[in-house]
């Protein structure tokens, strides 16, 4: 993980938690793997979910950590925030004794970039700290779905396999149930207290780690507040006297005022995801979160008037010529906006919350006047929006069901280290490496050197992570701003009936909604019409959508609603 990168959160661009364009691109491009055979037998159901009383019997006890006190406590579903300077001399110790017994553990995980050598100093230091000899089988994150499908269809499964939520299409959920161990005997209830940092992981994240009626996953917790922020060039806004819009109409008026094509300045990028939030559209990043109860009936996001209105509003932005031409070329996710946003060619765009720090950090030296800030999401007609919670975890590590008791305990020993909170020695080593070798601290700000940027990236953080954290000692204003943005947006966030549930849909419905995203992008660019969406919804219903609704209704009746 790059210095000061946010913990992952769910949503279309959540995968930029590694603060890498390659990661974001890989996640969006990730396909839906189909396994020839998943094999394995398990008593757990391969469809449905586990919640309520059944889940409470499985979930680990929650014991809040008290090793470190954040500068900004979590509120309304936000991350905790740290803005203070780092003092290596006062770092806390959260794992006073090695829990690993010296065994060897193989971990297969997605990796973006060139994997470091297996005997590098970072891996060696982590092995010494945990007492476990971890051997990484890093796979190209851009094609991870293919490798994952092949491995899970075989009989040769590594001790640990990391599976991101965006790679859980096709038969992967069924394979998870068939191939991976029940960690409940080691973690359920008070058993988790043997691993205090794992005990401090929020319960919602553990709830998402239940597959087939068993606790199988080690989660990477995330804030459930929407992670897509409407960013703007605050320095230019202040200079020109532009006011932050508080409604859809005000946004359109501002966009027209900003745009001057002859001067190569446009107002914005593709604002579809902000439109979905402004119009109160249900989340599309997780199928189960796309359903809500309306007058007692389950309704899917694409069936709602809000969905059509959000697309129409975004289409009008494109039609008005206020969207930068680059975004007309294809899917909005395929465009890297950073360079032209920094050049002032457009002043507003939406991206993952991690870009707040990422953009500012990149521009700090070469463009000192550059200032990025996040707008509050507005209700399309003015006032506060209605936002819907995303998932509290979307990346998981699983232990092979063939792993010995010793291997399972060694895996948990490593996870207890990687889940250490910010402000501890374990966190610093996991996320930054060895001081002087991988990073230095100047004026209280840890900064990786070239060796650190090569070796200390997307590895151990994939095994397990602490509660969602935003740490910005180098840009404390951004750290404070980002956490407070989450807190304000969290105050108007609702949980839908299936929030936090790990639901495995019947495989016959797996690809039912796959074409909507491309259709959305075609509609906002004027290549398709709203009537095409309405027809697609009609087709969706007749091809299985109505039957899927009945299936979800049964899940709801059996498990109750998580809505607030």
C-alpha cells in the first residue's frame, strides 16, 4: 500500500484503495470467471445468506482496540482519522508476543505492478515479526479472475487465497464454500480474543465474511459511506468566485458558466456516479444492495424513476457540451482524469475518496497552487440527498479447507499483525516496511523511498486490515476534510434490507444484470435512449428478474431486514 493510502471501501472505484491507476483499471475491467468445476463438498448451503440469530452464533466477539486513540473518532459510519505527525519513538505495540510457530504459509493474491523478489527485506522483516514463513504467489491483478478460476477448479489450492468482491462472479462463491475452511472454531465468540487486533475488526465486516453458513473469510473492513466524491478545483473556484452547487439545476448552471471550449476548459467529467447519489439511486456495486422495499414490495434499482432521472440528468450534461471531450470516448472508468484535471481543463469530476490525498500529493511539488476538495453530495432538487450504504467489507482472504491446524493458526497470527491499527509498530512495518530501508520520517511524515515503493506494495494488507482508517500526517487538512465528509454523508445514509449480508445468488441469475452498466454509459453519451433502458428492464424482468425478486423476498422473510 502506498503511503497514507485509505483502507478499501466498496463501490465502483473502491479498488483504488491502492492509490494506483492500474489497480482501479484492473478492478473495473475484471471479468466474471466461469469455473469448469469447483469441486469440494460442504454441508453449508451454496445459496442464500446467514444472518440474525444464526449469524450471532458464528460472529467473533467485538472488543474495541484501546492501544491507539485516533485524532478523529469514527462517526456515522466514517473511518477513524489520524492527522498528527508520526513519532517513531512513541509508536505503540499491539502484538507483544509472536503468535506464529515458524510454519510455512503460501498466499495467492492479486498484485498490480512487478512483484518483488521473494527474499526481499520487507518480506523477511514481516516473517520475523509474525513468526511465520509466508511465501507469496502474487498474480497479475489485471487478469486475476482467470487465474482464480483456474486455481479454484483444480485440486492444488494454496494455503490462503485472496478474493476481491469484484472477482466473485460466476461460480466463485460456490467454490469458496467448497474449497475453504471454517474459521469459526478459532474466531467465533470469545475465541477471537486470542487475536486482539482481529477482535477489533467491526462486526459488520465479519458478517460479510460468512459464506455458506460458516465464517470463512478474513475481511478488509471499509466505511459503508459512499466512496465516490464529487471533487473540484478549489483553487480555481476561489479565484473565479464559483459557488458550490446545492442542486442539480445549480450544477448545470455552474457547468455552463465554467465551460469555454475555445479556451479548452470544460466544467466536468462524467458525473454519472454523483448523479446516482444525488437522485437517491440504490447501490449498483453489489447486487444485493440494488434492492429496496418500496411500499412493501422489493424493487430493483433499475426499475426506479430515480435511476432513469439520474441517467437523463447526466445525459443533459453531455448534450450541453459541458463534459470534457475525453469522457465521450468510452466508458467513464477508462479515462484517467488526473493529468487534465490538474491542468485545469475541467474543474469537477467524481472519483474514489482516496484520490483526495492522491491528487494533492502528486501535485504538491510541481503545482503548488493546486488544491483539490470534495463537494458534499447534493439532493438533486436541493437539500440533503438520500444515500444508501455500501458494503462494510469487499476483499477477503480464505484458508484452504485442507490446511492443517498449525497452518490455520499461523495464518491468524499473521492476520493479527496486519490488522494492527495505525500508530503501532506493526502497522508501520506492514504498510511502510523497515525504517531507513524502505522509508524515512521527516517532520513527522513517513515517506517511502524507491525500495519501499517496489517492495512494500499490495501484499500483507490483503490478508486482513484494521477498521477503516484515513491517516494524513502530510496533509492534515485533507485527512480531516475526508473524514468529516464521510461523517456528513453518513448522517444521510440509509441501510437497505440486505446491508452487510453475504448473499450467494443462484448461478442461473449471475449474469442477469451485467449489461446495465454499458447501457448506462451509452445513454448518458447519447448513443442510446431512456426508452432503451426501459426495454432492458422489461427484458430483465421476463428473463429472470421477477423470479430473482421472489428469491430475495424469501431471503428477506427468513432473515429479516437490515434496513434502518
